């Protein structure tokens, strides 16, 4: 999420940027924690790609390569 997207998400309503991502057809990214490991899961229109993280993410925002990510406060239902 870019800085401007985070501001829009904060000012308008949480989840707005999530909807905008669908409209832009950018991949959805989720930080998944399972069995003491963390995975970055990218979901696109055609593929689901899972990558195990080399280091555990503990902060609310983090950078992997040239991509910046921000943790959200909601969790996906099982």
C-alpha cells in the first residue's frame, strides 16, 4: 500500500484501498502465519503464489525488495 493509499484508506473508510486494488487488477498480498512460519501469498486473476519469508515480520509495515507492505488490522475467516 502506498502512502497516498494509506491516507485515503484512513480518511475515507478502511477497506477502500482493498476495493481499488481489485479495480486496478493488482495482486492481492496476504501475510499468512502457519506453524511458526510466515508466508507472503500473492493472488492474481490467474495465479496464487506462495513464498516463505526468510525473516519473521514483526512490525506493522515492511519492505521486501522494492515492494512496501503494510499489515492490516483484520484477519481472514477460516
